[in-house]
C-alpha cells in the first residue's frame, strides 16, 4: 500500500462507524487521507477514528449525523472543512435493508429504506458538491463523489424490493450526478458490492429466516455462493477497499458516471 496515494485528500465518509465504511476510513487514512467519519453511532465511529489517529498517517474526526437530514449533511461538510481546510472526496456509504414479501411492503418500510439509501445520497452529494463548487479548482484534479450501490442496483432480487428500488436509485444518482456536476470539475462514480460479511448482512440473514424465506442461519450466504457467484466465497469489507481507494485517488481522474461491481461475478450470472 502506498502511504502517499491519498495524501492531501480530505474525505467525508457516511456510515463509517462499522462495516465497509469503517474499513474504507482506515484504508484511506493509511494511504494519507484525512477522514471525517459521519454516523448515527458516533461512539463506534470514534473508536475507528482513535485507531486512525493512533497510527502514523492521515488524521480523523467524527460527527454524529443522520444522513437523511440535510442540515446534518451540511454540518458534516462544515466540520470536515473546519478540521482539514477543504473537502476533496465524499463517499456516500450509509445504508440499511429490511426485507419484506412484496405484498407486505408498507409506507414505513418504504420510507425508512428510501430515506437512508437514496434520498440521503442525493442530499449528501448536493451538500458536498456545494462546498466543492465554492472552493473552486484546487490541485488540477477533479473532486470526487463516490456512491455505494449494490448488486441490487442492477439485479431484481426477490423480497428486497424496496432495497432494490433504493439501490437502482443510487445508480441513477451516479449517472445523473455525473452529467449535472461535470461542469464543476466533479466526477461521480460508485462501486457495487455483492454479499459482504458486515452487521447489515448478518441482520438480513436473521430477517430472512424470521420471515420464513430461508430455513436456517447462513443459508442465504450458501445459496448465493453456490448459485450466483463466480468467485466461490462471500466477501469481507477489505474486498472493497482497493476499488474505493482507486475511485478516491487521482488514478480515476478520467472516469465519471461508472458503477464498478465488486461482487464476485454475481452481476454476470
Ligand atoms: N453488506 C452487504 O452485503 C452489502 C452489499 C451490497 C451493498 N451494501 C451497501 O454497502 C453500504 C455499507 O453497508 P455495510 O454492510 O457496511 O453496513 P453496516 O450496517 O455494517 O454499516 C452501516 C453504517 O451506516 C450507519 N447508518 C445507518 N443509518 C444511518 C443514518 N440514517 N445516518 C447515519 N448513519 C447511518 C450505521 O450506523 C452503520 O455504522 C450500504 O450502503 C449497503 O447498502 C452492503
């Protein structure tokens, strides 16, 4: 790992207290970036920030934020700028899921998932881009917005209809954001994981058993690996950090409007 690859990049990551957000925060900081970790759970986020600050490279701060609130996104951007002087990259990672049989979907389920996965991404993109536009051109490299999609951005999956809708929305925000922000020297790309062992997936696994869709814990993992993945294992947060780092780095300067699948080949099945 090049400890200077992300030197000079100040990066806001939402949903950074655990899972892939935390893994990316630690990976980016180890490559020299300064990180603002935004999460509902600031206590857990602070533990990640402490690990970063105790290591010998990029620095970290935390903010308590609900990504679905515009004022929290604006405050997270302001905190990043106050701590590090500017913002170069926004990684919109916070997300959640709650499976339902199609006919059981209600407004609460719809609003909860759409607000955090899609509406919040739009709000975060806008608030970060507003600051980038105010900063003007900085170092000859574009500013970068990175959206976290999913295999569910591309494939219809049974019993996670609202999650799929929300993640198809993340793909649309990536495409439309790239069109709308190009004139401001801001690129918009994303990455789309498949099955990643994190608290989100562990909860999903339990929910699928509780609703009677799967018979036993871990069955969802096994079924997906056997039937859909070309690389015959589930993934871990560390499996996405290389792609996320590439998207945050100058190596991706000539890309915009792309969603890279990091899903063990699920998307081609
Ligand atoms: N785990 C998977 O298999 C998988 C697969 C594809 C895509 N994804 C996507 O990757 C992203 C990260 O997922 P993960 O598996 O690491 O999840 P996770 O549950 O481990 O972590 C999500 C983080 O987001 C935070 N969060 C949730 N709601 C929030 C809100 N309203 N405001 C601020 N923070 C909030 C949580 O506190 C948590 O720290 C999500 O967008 C998810 O949809 C996950």
